[in-house]
C-alpha cells in the first residue's frame, strides 16, 4: 500500500473521532481483521464511504490472487467459467481462489470480511448484481471487481460481462418455427432473474412475428436445473393438447425434459423437438445430441478476468459493460414437424 498522505491521515482521524473508536480500530477494519464487532465495522465502513475514503495502492498485492465467487458450484456450466478465469490468470502468472457464498443475487455478508482478509488482486463474481455497500467497501480498498452476468442485469455502475439473452430466445424459437412447429412451449429460469424474462421475451417476439398464438400455460418459470425441466416438461407433455416443441432456458432443464419424455414413452425428436441453452459440454454427449443456444461462458470468464487485471493496473475512464453474442448450435434433438 502506498504511504498515507496527510489528507488521508486527517480523514482517518476524523472517521475515528466520529465513530468513537481508535485509529488502530480503523486500521483493523481497513485490513479486514476479524477482531472488530459487526456493529463497529458497519459504522466505520459507512463513515469511510461518506468521507469518500479510497485506499491507495502503489502496486498489486503480493498474493497474486484472482478471487472467483459463485453462489453455487453447478458442474454443468461452472467448470466453463472456472477454466476461463484460470486460463487468463495462469497466463498472467496468477492463481485463482474459488469461493461459494450467498444466493444467486449476491454473495453472503460473511464473504466481504473474508475477501478483505485475503486481499486478492481483483474479484470476479457470478451473480446478478453486487449490493452497493459491498461495492463501496471493495472500491475503498482498491480491489477491482467484475460481474460475469449470465443471469441478470447488474446496475449501470457495475463492470460486467454478459451475453445476448433476448437474441438467444429469439434464435431458439425461430429455429423451431422454421422446422414447421407452431405449438411451442418454453421453460425459462426463475421469475426473479432478468435473463429468464429476456429469453422469454425473445421467444414471444419470434412467435409474434410469425403470427403464432402462445398458450399462456405453455410459458413456465423453472429453476435452471434438471428438476425444473423434468417437472414442467412432464406437466406440459401430459396435457390434452401437448406441444410439439419445447425451448428450455438451460441445457440442464432440457435434460430434465428428456427424462420426462422417456418416462412417458415418447421420443425426441420424433414426438418432441427440444432446444436447450448454454451449450455445456454434456449437450453433445446426451442421446440425442442437444440442439442448443451457445452462451460463450468460457470467453465471458476470460474477458472478465482480463478486465479485472486491467482495472488493477489503472483506473478506467468509464464503467465497462460487455455483451457477447449467442448463436444456435443445431444437433439431433430437433427435427421438421411430420405432416
């Protein structure tokens, strides 16, 4: 850390006075020490943010760590992100520390204390957003952060790398329409995630532009896991007027639909055409191989890691936001509707 200027010393002294604590306590908070009560830490952090205190760094921390944070480690797609972050970190002579914390919307409260103790060069997070108080704490410690955003719509002031969810939903549905399908259902992700709605919006746009009606009950909000695909797929396929095609908002949900199809004695693509989303490695090993929308997860991770390294070297003039293209990968799980 660079030597403190007199202005910084005055700011810290004022914060200590207003918080009613010693300068040594302020130092403990700044360095993420655990021997400070949560109430005191919260008060000090709020005052540091109020005074606009920014920790100055003369050089990157000696740890040489990039911290990668998930809310859950789902092997089907998280490994793509891990590989992308590790590839760029390794090429830069750095290591990756992996953390699991919080919900899909933000890391848990315990994470912020841990990251201050670890003092990584930067943080890559796989979440929908990052709470304002966490952003201010990281910025005050000069720890840059970037969100890999396959699942939400982070605040405009948050650096992020995402993908074109609306276009993905549009492409998936147009593919099914071009094969002659008109009775098409969609199983997207959780209702409280922006990407779930963006993919459904793409689905609706494709159906509307083709002049096709949408059955209200054929739009389902799942969980991006096999369980959601199985549950909703089975419900859709046991109705009196079942769809001839399903767009599943994730490959895992598509695998759940496949299981429901088998249990019901049906076949893909003979009785049902099926499109997934993500193009995880497993998509080309299932039978039939899965037609899907490729979300460039590894490249998203690579770009996010490069970005966080750049931000550690020098401040950027504007908040970087990057949306990478999605594309359709046609395999054997879709076919022309039999006449």
